[in-house]
C-alpha cells in the first residue's frame, strides 16, 4: 500500500515540473509529454499499489492469482508506455527515444515472466522498477532546469 502513496506523491511532482518549466514554445512538447507521463505513471502506480490489496480480497485470498492479476496491471502500464514511445517532438533526440523504447521492451518482457511464475518477490521488484519511470522524468526535468 505504501507504493500507492508513493505513486500519488510522484504524480504531484507534475506541478513542480510545470513550475520549473519556463522554456520557449519549442520545448512545450517535451514539457507536456513529461507532465502527462509523470501524472499517468504516478496514478497508475497508485492504482496498482492499492489495487493489489483489493485484488487479494476479490480473489478470496488466492495469492498466486492476485500476483498474476497485479502483474497484468503492470504490463498494461508498460504497453501504454510503448505506445507513448512513438517518434515526435516530445523527444529531444532519436537516441533518447530508442533507449527508452529498448528499456521498456526489456522491462515488459521481465514483467510478462511473472504472469507465468506468479511470484510475490518478483512482483515487488516489478513495482520498484515502475518507480523508475516517473522518478527519471522528474530527475531529468530538475537537472535541465
């Protein structure tokens, strides 16, 4: 459940990104992309964190089924990220986009493995990896500001 609270905090960082961003119009696509993604990633992390508890109750305390369903939720977040990695003005360079895409593909494949395995520890690792997205967006924004 603490991951859910962290997700809300990360989504709140979108306001800081907006406050730090005072760049010309050419940079607005990057800022809009960052704000949209940090809010989505933060709130989806919140949903996954709190949703896992609800799934556990809904599956009559079937731990393996709960882990598999929560992993599917994580996979949906990765698939959304893959759709966001299409070329466009939100990327500073094609290299940055391709690196992000490669990382997303690897993390998605790792996540899909837990649908088969159904391991709680594996799910915890996946959820920690989900934190990297919004944290890296916030870090890059602060670094550039």
